[in-house]
C-alpha cells in the first residue's frame, strides 16, 4: 500500500510538548477525501498519482502538498527523536543503605533443659507449664522409698562405727576381760586333757560301744532263737486274726447300709420317706463299700508284712548285714585303742595354737587398742559417712530442681511414669533475656559485624518494626540446608504492645553499609556490557551511552562514584 499525505492536518498530542503534528494516511483515505468534477473537460493535466489537476486550482494543490510534507517531517522528527517516549531518571544526591536480610527465632539467653540424674518412677509433679519459677524450686520428684531405706541403713552403720571407736578409746571393759579370760582357761584345759591321754570315762564309753557292736555281730552269726521265731509267728497269727475281724466287720457294716438303703427306697416310694433320706442312705452304702475295700486291703498288708518278717528271721542274717556288723566292730575297736593311746602330736599342736590365740586376745584386751586400731576404726567411720553422703546425694537427685529464675516453658512428666536418667523432661527460661538467634549466609558475612543496627519484625506482630543490634557473631560456620552459615545473636527493644515469647519467628534487616550525600540512580538505569556499567544520557534531544563507576548498591538504587553529575537525565528500563 502506498502512503501519501492528506491536505487535512490531523491533530495528535505527543504527550510532552502539546504541539500538533500532521497525520500520515493511506492512498485509500486520500481518495475518499477528494471529489472529482463530472465535467472532465475542465481538467487539462494529471498528477503522477493519476488524479487530474484543475488548471484553475493546480498551484494551490502543490502549495498544500508542500506544507503537508514539511509538517509530517517535523512530526516524525519530534516523535522519533532519541529518548523520546522512554522513561527517564535524574541523577540525584541522597543516602543509600545496604542491608542483609535473614530470619531467626527468639531464644532466652538464660535457659535450662532439666533432667533427673537417675532413673525412677515419678511420684509427684509440682509445677505446670507457664508457672513462674524461682531458683531452687522443686518441679517434680521421683519415688524415694528405696533411697530412704538405704539412707537409714547407712546412718545406723555410721552410728555403730562411732560407738566402736568410743568404746575402743575407753579401754578394756570388765566384761571383755572376763570373756577373754574364760576363753583362755578353756583352751588351756583342753590342751592339758589332750596331753594327759584318755580319761577313764572316755575309755569306758569307747569300751561300751565296742561291746554293743560285738553283741550285734554275734547275734547275727548265731541266727534266730526259738523265742524270736515264736514272737514272729505270734505277730503273723495276730495279723491274720485282725484281717478276719476286719473282713467280718466291714461286711456287716456294708450289709447294714444296704438294708437301710432298701428301707429308705420303700419309704420314699410309699410316701412315708423323703428323697433326701434316700440320698443319704445311698451315700452311706457307698461309703460302707469303700470302707470294706480299704480295711481289708490294710489287713492284707499287715499279714504280708508279718509273713515277710518271719521268713526273713528263719532265713538268718544276709551277707551285707554281717559285713556291716563286722565293720561296726572294727570301728569301735579302733576308737577304743585311740582313746587308750592318748592324743597325737597334731592334736596337741592344734590345742596349743588355740591356747596361744586366746592368750593374745586377752593381752590385747588388757593393753587396749593401738594407734593403728584407732586409725582403722576412724577410717570405718569415714566410710560410713561416705555411705550416708551418697544416700543423701541420691535423694537430692530424685528431685528436679530449677537452677535459674524464669518461666517453666514445658514439663513432660506424668505421675506414675517411669523415666530414664539424663532424659530432658523440662525447660525453664528467663524470658527477660530473649534474643534473636539468626543465621548469616557466608556470602553476606563479610558485610556484617557486631554493633551493626538492625530492624526487627515478628511474624506474630506483622508491620511493627523494632530497633535492634548485633551483639555477637559465631566464629565458626555450620551447615544448614546445604548452605554455610554463621550464627548471630541480636538484641532488640520490643515496641509498645509487643509481648515477645520464646520460639517466635523474627525477620531481621541488618544495616550493613550507609553512605550520605552521594549521587544515586535507580538500578533499572544501568546496563552491563563486558563487565562494565553503562547508562544512556539524554541531553538537548541527543542521547549517548556513558560508562560509569558504581559503588554501594541495594535493592532499589546504586551509588554513582564517577561518570555522571547531579541533575543529568538518563534513560531507564
């Protein structure tokens, strides 16, 4: 499509200077705006576009066309001049602040994670979460039944040890001397008896034992006497008679019970008796039958036992019985000879050693304890005291005691629960010492130092900014979520109405650097080419790229160190 300019100027604003410019239109638009006379004979020439020009108006058309061309050219120059229609910014002076942003949590600087030092069953829980705690408060206690018993035992042993020392220092007591003297006299008497040989009564006793053993052996060898046989036969006859009597009596009892059962059955059947009496009669009959069997069986056993005894007596002594009787005679003979011969050298030496030991005990009692004896007793007291102290320490360890003043944040205990020693069960924190514990990424740590000011906001109180300060930085790094970070501790002053609590999430904006009265431009004004910074300066309708040296930067602005002056206008993106 071919473009031409119409002789009707179109007014369009350019948005900056308010001037009008001539509009650019197409050939079709021009054709619609030109009216051709019907009498074509009045036209003598045609322009190069194919339209005939009137001889009378030709010079006016060329004039309008020239003016239109000039206006269009001016409008195009104005619209398309460098920098026209693009956003710009002016180099200004101001203050720039570079900051480091991070997050953290409120933690108490004075905080204690508490645990029992020993295992046991929880007996009582004295405090609940949220309670105010003072130093020394007992939060919970374990069952101390066994520990108290151990303490009592240790205390008693300590008292005994002290009494033994006191008695030793007092010297020998009459009762102790008498007892030691009696022991020595008994030992001397025994020694004299051993040395003097067997006494007449000892020899007579040994002789009597030998005689008894010999008599038993002789009787076994001789065999049963007629009297012994008669006695055994009499016992057998009596056993048989007893059996006959038992058989007769038990049979009679059973028959009586049977008759009674028949009578009870008839009485029940004809209505003169009851079922209960019939049941009792049946029970009695069954009992009579059982008694018969038991009594006859017992009588039979007695008969068999009497028969066996008679048979054994008639058979005479066995080889084992003779052997045992002969051994008893030999033992009794050896014992008699020993008593007659007196004590051996070994027995005399043993009796003498007992005398020596008894005399040493008496001498020790008479002279009293030595320095070493007293020292041993004193050490015994020290050991007993250690046992008492240990029992008291274990009792103390059965109580969960707070070492600091603060608030009980948590206590995870139930009465009756069995817990393990050194297992954390409670947390006490001094909430007046709440600080923010945050992490600084290694790429930012070079711009952060202690003493720097920070701005703090808490997630629990959005929109409320509070002033703070970095009080410490960790010298060592740690790994968190794949990044190298350094711990930072931050103090802050809570705003009015803000109640900080341990564990709250905090947002921290650290003022890393600040420069006042420096040249500034928005970050969107810069273009990086080959590692260098450029800006597009527009001035007097012309624009040019200028290399600049930049300094401090933040999320919005960048410092201009050199290359520009205040008031210059640059194109922004």
